[in-house]
């Protein structure tokens, strides 16, 4: 039996093991991950690896020696297929059964798949893993690549491929790139930058079919476009990894439901990262966040609580993106359906975008402004009524 068993091999899983070791130096830990690699950070897969700011060797969270030194058993290329809370055991696809004292589900998310003819053909990549990066980054120069999706992954991978010399076309259902996050004026500006760099954008459209010919892939869209390409990269969001939780009888809504200490509805089972629906204390609402900093902070907190800390998760995770020359960091509820106010130092380039509900700041996006996240967090936590005058110069570079 293991004192702590962690299902998942990503950032939340490793952070949980680190959190456990902060309070329990000797308890036995098993981490089971389905990928064939040591745990690694995912953001570089659509960011720094493409720009050359990082190498593949630099994205791994720890080397194998770390797990040995910390007495953390790591099983890779192995997938947990069942959790049995009644007898506190898990079963893997290799036929192994292990029992546990405390369990963490850090199962992340699964890329949403297209539901059209040809969606499973060779050459259609549901971008998520290091193996996907390794395959896609092999000499993309001159290749015709269709990117499906205009959100975080779609916009980042389109920019990355374009910078590597690929001929990129984007298709997404929204009116503008990143419209669920950006105010309209900013979305238009960013989309124009993409088009100026030669990326063809088919907004407000969806794929209807994919077929393979001798020359490559042929795509038809709902608006009648016919596109030929070498590869299709789908970045249309992820669904939370909740299958194990459902099978184990845990409460599941938009993710695995956890309390303020990240414990599920079944005692002794925790969840953290992309799959967890948690109480965002500063906003007073239930949320699920699919970003690296959330996985890191929640994983650490869950591990500590598994080891007996009993701490309420109050951290406000941030997220970030780099789209050509436009970079940002954001915290809170960054939702373009809220009222927005932009305080620009340089319009649509440098400044702060505030997201408000009932006169209170709920989220802040810092555009090409760095090192000011704590100020943004404090503004959200304050919960005070603000006016546009109050927000002018509230956060500056």
C-alpha cells in the first residue's frame, strides 16, 4: 500500500508530490502517468520551444534523480483505468492493482475532438503533448497547415508555426481571434497583426469534412471553402478528465467538485489542476481553470492537505500568453462578456484591461506589462466599487 497515490503525470501531480514532501518526508508516494516521458511543463509546447527560448531538455520539471532522492515512485507509460473508493485501490491498464491511503486525481484534460467525417485521419493533430510538438516541429517551413480554433492554443500554435515558415490558415467559429477573452477592439487589432503576417483567417466558420488524397488533406467548411493542407492542428479547448471520478462516484459538474481544501465529495480523494471545479475564494464563485499556474498552485496545496495541512486554497492563479509581439499576464475572471475598461499607455499594445461586474473589478489583463500581478490581485480582492477614473493608472508599467 502507498500512503499517497497520485493519478496523472503532469505539473499538478508533481507539485502535489512536492507538497506532500514539505510535510511528510517518509510517507510512500506513487505517481502514475500515461505519457512515456518524465513530467514536463506544457506551456512551452506552444510558446518557448518554438521561439528557441527553451530546449526540450529544459521543460522537464525534474530529472529522474529527483524522484529517486525524494523516494517518489514514478510509473510512466501506465494509465489508471479504475478507482475503487470502497477498498481504496486503483487498477491500471497493465493489470496492476495498488491500494492507497490518500488519492489525488490530477488527470488534466483531453483535447476536444472534431465530430465530422475524417476527424480521425492521419495528419489531424489534437495538440496537447510533447510527442505532438516533436512531430509538428520537424521542418514546418513551407508546409500548409490548417489550425482549427481561435482560443489560447489555436492562436499560440498558429503564431509559432508562422514564425517557423509554415503557411498557416485559421478556422474558428467566433467573429474574432480570442473573442472570449479580449475586448472587441483588442481582438480586432490582434487579428489584424496575424493577417499582416500572412496568416489567412476564416472567422465564423467550421469544418464540415476532412478527406485524404495523394497530395495531402482536403477540408470543406460549412461556408463552402475548400482547403488543401499538409496537416491540421486542432486547438479547440479541452474537456476535464473526469472519467475516473464518475466511475468512482465522485461529485462531477464542470470538473471534479472539490471543497476549499481541494477534497472531493469522497473522503480521502482530492483533485487539482485542469480537472478540478473549485471555490475561487477571491471571486466567491465556483470555477475550473486550465492553466499552468493553477495546476502548480493547486497541486502543491492538494499535496499539503493530503499530508494533513488542512489549509484553505486561497491563491489567485494567473495565466499568460505570447502572440507574436503581444504578450500578457492575466488574473481573475477574464471574460469578455463582462464589462471591460481598457487603460492604454499605447492603444491595443501596452496597458491594463479591467473586467468588471456591478462596478467591481473581477479580472485584470496586463498587456505587455510585467511584474504587476500582485497589484492586480489586490484590486480584485478589495471588492470595492470603482469608476473609470479610479482605474486610470491603477496599474502601470
